[in-house]
């Protein structure tokens, strides 16, 4: 009998720096499995964000660029325009994509740039130590919202998948989660579909993934999964928001 | 090749194409939007990439992404736009990627004005963005030199694997002059396999490439910055370019000036010569690296009693001139900004007052 389970080729042997219970590791693995299955490792270029996943380039085994905060979609645009044959993906968190990088993601999506964005939404800034993000839930405590997010002063959490799906340009926009095994399987299917649309040169593809941050939420990994399921998922509705014509 | 009459901005665009750059990203800003308007027509003929980005911030990173993927790439902008690109320029310098930036300067600070200015000298030569870096900066004095420097910029960017800037001003961008495009300045292909993120399949080694500027380990960061410093030292050895004008005689005054302003100074020097007054000029063509020794040598010639830096700003290059003259001669300054270029008559009056 052959090996039943092994590490994808597109993942490196490096030990990650992610906290116990963090879901980045799951999403990294899903992306790597998809890269392997599609046989695109040798022509894939990833773009790491600023935030916890800035060191993602240490964990993937393919060409990688590291962007400034929020600018990954502009870099991906640059690569994809000069080298349409390459497979390009950005991996971005919510502070990176939904706050400082809002302009870059909207315009890249609206131009229909043929790259893939994996958007990790864990409702907080992780790397800088738990500050409020545009995706932080109402009343959720953060180091810059010690009494909980006050929506009178800071507005409601931004639903990126909903927002991007309003653009008229054709695209694949979906929101998934990695809080339960069946969600993980669905997320992998969505990531694969996103890369396939890119390979076909069809459209911009965007996979938002509801994730956890036990450390900055001040919860155990299991409680974090439960909190995300009960608090985030009802607001951040899962499913496909848009598929290309 | 025969000379053609061209507007500076259009000549810069054509020069880039002739040098072998067919990838251009930009955001409109006066007084250089004609570069984009020219490129959008010419690049499809060359099978190249034209993209108008949503902001100068984004354009900076389109340039970074494309350059890091191994493409030869350029953007053009003007002062406020270059400020916004400053973030990307810092990252590109840190990550060792070749890219060409053209700044057709307008007045500042703030929104300033749209008339010619040299107010971004310090920004261009001392870094401009955050962190410890420089970029190689060339300052043309007219359309022909803008063409040549733009063409050379790509070779230099690839030689040093870093950003190179052509620092013009609104006058150079807007005026028409006869130009020719030297055929020997086309950029030769360089091997980027060791570093470009253009897909592991493209390399024999199959080793993955990584373009980054984050070095959390203090020793690694220090080493990266030492490597950058070594590049700047090499530039000082190999790339310093300047013009020295009317320096054969016993001049009493040395003018330092660059770009458009130096053309007016040249006229003033010629007129003073007719009156029997000898004045020389040292014009840096590379403002980084700066012609340090040449400025010192010209300033300390026995006949020379004073140095004056004449610029279209409130006193910027004069700081470098003072640094290089090392207190051996008095260093004066005259500058105007706002868009009015000082006339030869005004310069003559100022020089006479110095003698």
C-alpha cells in the first residue's frame, strides 16, 4: 500500500510561526494541495501580505514576492500583466486587504485581473497584537477597542465578498470557512475552482476564508472555532457570491 | 539616424521603447501625462503592456511586481505622484529590483503648482521613502539628454538591480527640441534567473526565488543594508557624470547648477564672457552619485573666489555643494521657485554682486 497522507510538494519543510489553533496552517495546506493537484508549482508566484502571513513565503515552495501592507493586488497586477502565463495568487489578511489595501483590491477586481486572492478574515489585526480591523464584529474587544467595537463610531464590519460581488465585472467571489472539517473540504474546492478560473484566463477569483485568532481573541482554539461559528458566520454568510458567466 | 522634433515627454516615452522597455504603468498627472498618452498608442504596436493604475501608490507596486517577475519596466510621474510612489521605491530598493522612474518635477510643497521646478532634488537624491537607501538619479538639461538618460537608465537599473530615476522638470517635459535616439543605448538582455520570481520552471536549478524586503534578524538586515551601501560605493566609482563649462580660464566664480536651470546659467556665462568676466559652471548629470571630487576641484581652483549654486528651488543641491567644498570657499545660493525661471540678466546681476 502506498503512502496514505503526505505533505504537498508546494509546502516547504519549515516549521511555521503561527500560534496554536491558528487556521492559517489549514489554508496554507489547502493552497499547496491545489497547486500540486493542478501541477502548477513551477509557474506559480505567490504574494505575501503584511501581517501574520508575511512569512508565508517561508512555508510555500514556489516563487514568492513580499508586498507592502495592502499592496499585494497591485503587485499581482504587475506580474500578471507582463507574464500572463504565470499563475499568481495573493494571500492577505483583513487588516491588509480590507483596510489599507481596499483601493488596490477593488480596482484589481474591477479590472478583472486574472489572479487569485485568498483572503483570511479573522476579524482582527494579528501580527501587530490584536487591534481592531474593519472586519471586527460589533462589540468584539480589541486592543484599540477595549470596550468592544462601537459601531456608532467605527461603522459595521466590512463584508468584502459581498462588496466585491457588487462590481459589474465578471469574477468568482466566494466566502468559505475552516471551522469544521466539512467547511475545510468546501474551502479546498473553492480554492481549486479559483485557481482553475485563473488557469483558463477567465476572471479575477477571490476566496474569503472565515478564520480564527485564538491568541488575540483571548480564547482557547476550540472556543475560538465556536465563537467564529456562532458570531461571525451568521454575519459573514458562507457561499458563492458570484460566478463568471 | 536623422533628428526629429519632439516634445520632451513623448521623446522620453519613445526612448524607453527604443531602449527595450515595453512595459509601462502610470497614473495621470500634469505636466507629464503626454508620456502615458504616447505609450498607449505605441506599446500595442510593440506587443507591450500599458496600464493606467488607480493611483500612484498602486502603480509603484505594479512596477515592483513586474520588475520582480523579471520584466523591464518604467513609470513616469510628477512630484506629488512621486511622493506617493516613495513607498514602493523604498521596497524596490530594499528588494534589489531594477525599475525606472521618471520625475517631471513641478512646484511644491503640497499640490504646489504645475510649472517647472527642481524642488524634489533632496527627495530624489537622499532617498525619498523610508529607510536607508539611495537610487541612482540622472538630471537631463534638455530633451536630447532626457532621451539618452532614459535609455541608459534601464542598463543602469539592471546593472545595479535597483531603481533608477530620471529627474527632469516641467520645461523639459513640455518643450520641443530636435532629438535623435542613439542606437547603441538599447539595453542588452541580462540574466535574471538568480533572483526573478518568474516561475521555478524557467530555471535550470528549479530552486525557488524570493523577492522580499523583510529581515527580522538584525544581522540579516544589517547585511542587506551593507550590500546596498556597497552598490552606492560602486556607483560613486563608476557612474559619476558631470559637465564642466567655461573652466579653462581663470574664473572668479563657479556656478553649480543642474537641469533646466543650467541652460540659463550657460547663457549668463556667455554674456559675462563678452564683458570679460570669467565664470565657470559645474553641472552634475548624475545628482546621485554626486560629483563630489569634481565640485571640490573646480571650487578650489586658485582663481575661484566663490561658489554659487543656482537652482529652481529654495536651496537643495547647495547642501551637497557645501559638503563637497568643505569650507574652502564661500558657497552662496540663489533660487526661485513657483515656476518663474530666473533670467540670464538676473543671474548676471547676482554674479556681478558676488565679485
